């Protein structure tokens, strides 16, 4: 058993550069100075955009109300996939966002839906071995470590960082639009007296501008990196075992391969769940950050309820 592990350790980097190279970004076109013009992650991002545009238009055409000539069928969504997307969108709107954003839900949902599906599609594309397919077809690309498309875009800290910056811009602008710039600054102090209010303002400002976006970026980056590298390691055990039958024997190679493949299948299902979960978490936390700046004091809140009750009695 010890000899088997030693032999496997010697052949673990069955892929050039190690298993992690199947997760990290690869260049495709570079300038003489080394500036990347096109990379595998760019291919993923553009493919995701095309899927969202084309798929979104198709789903919208299947969900929208049909002509009156169809009778009651005009209200029925046509197709299983459009129905799934519709149910998912309605759930996110009514059960996740509506309780937190209230009257702003309809205004914010296009952005939140876009963030959710953009991250979800990128996460799923990252599970497809596009990089390996290219390298099988074009061995020269593997030799030079290049790729037109593939790997995992949401594993790239630059990609998750830009997504987090966009989210940070939106929830800060939404706060200013909701409570005004003065209310935004006042919210940072938490109503504390001077000079504690200055310290609280600095802490809250850093949290709002820096810490919250950084937390969004690192959470998505770390979760997508860990699982994908684990998958690559498991498959590298299979490649290493099959490529070194003479060292570890047919029984050893077969046993390692079966265990590794079984583990990889289980991790793949887990990664599919994580792909959906992390897209949801990113959207959910963005919604939470928007709602946290929706500041009203208790007197205004109670007055609003009394005013609403008065309207209801008047209509009755």
C-alpha cells in the first residue's frame, strides 16, 4: 500500500503544471509585452452572455401571454424549461427579495435576476471540461498552455471582484436614492453621539465600500476554486493510475481508478449544488445589503402603518 501511494504521488501531476491548471485561467492571445488580449475566461463570459440573451428571449417568448384566440391556454407557459425558469424567477422575487425590499422589489429584480443567472451559468460552464476537449483536439494548445474557452470564470478573483464592485455600486446608489445623501451619511453614524459617531462612521463607511464587496468576491472565488481543484485532483489520480500500470499493477490501477471515479461523480453532484447555492448566496447577500440601508425610524414606521390602516378603512 505504501509503495502504491509513493508511486501515485510521483505521477499525480498527470496534467501539465498540475491539476490546478484545469481550474485557473489560460491565455489565448498575448501581446509581445505579455498583456493578455483573449483568455479562456473571456470565452466563458461571452458564452454566458450569449446564453443569457438568446435563452432569455426564448424563455420570454414561451412565458408571455398568448393571443386571445388561444383561450385559457394563452396564460399557460409553454415548455418545461421555460416553466422551470419562470418558477425560479417567481420564487426569488416573491419569497426571497419581496420580504426584504418591499416596494422596491419590482425595480431591483432585473438586476438581481441578472446577477443570479450570470453567476449560475458561469458556475455550470465551469463544470464542463471545455479545456480538456480543446487540448484533446489541439495538442499544441496544451503544449503552450493556451485555451480559447474553458476553466471556471467565477474562480477568477478578477471576475468575482468586478461582480462584487458592480453589486457594491448598486447597493450604495440604491441607498442614496432611497434615503438621500444626508440620510446615507447619517445612517453610517447609527445615531450615536459625538465623538463616537465619527468612529462609527469610519467603520461603517469602510464596511459599506470595501468589506461587503470584498466578502462577496472572496466567498464566490473560494467556493468555486476548492471544489473544482478537488475534482481535478481526483481525475488526475485516474490518469496517473492508468498511465502507470507497469508500476502499480492492473489491480492497483483499477482500484484507484474506480474509487477516484466514484468520488468524482459524488463531488460533481455536490459541485452542481454549490454552483446553484453560490449564485443564490451572491444575489441574496446583495439584496440584504440593499435592504440594510433602507433606514426608517420606529415613529415613521408606525405612522406609515396607521396611515395605511386608515386607507383600508376608507376603502371598506
